[in-house]
C-alpha cells in the first residue's frame, strides 16, 4: 500500500498564538498514526514564495492522511492555525 503525506509550508505571523495550534494539532496527527519526517531544519528556497517552516507528516495510507485532515479534531486545530499562520498544505500519495 502506498503511503500518504501531509506536506506544509508555513509562515507564522503570531508565534504565541501558533503555540495554541501546536498543542491541539500535533496530538491529533499522532492519533491518526502520523509520523513527523520533517519539522523545520535548514532549508533554501529555490523558487516560489518563501515560508520559514516546512513540515512533512507520513501516514500509512493516503486515505489515512485525508481522514486525519478532515477529522473534526484536526479541523478545530486548523481553525487556530489559519488565524496565526499562512500555510500551503497538500496531501500527497507516495511510496
């Protein structure tokens, strides 16, 4: 079965508020079996608009990643994230 990945590029404009998102968002990812592969680290923007945070979360399947994102639990966290950060976010099927 192919894996599923949530990939996010994030610009945080309210770091204190963003901490509230992390307190709710990260545990909800864990409950769906999400595994953090990338959380920050050194980067170089080669093309496109720069965002300073980069995240890759791996799931056992594409559907599991979608289910996590669409869950009421994560959507409550996403509402907070949208208040405190600008995010490009995709779910991708991979190997």
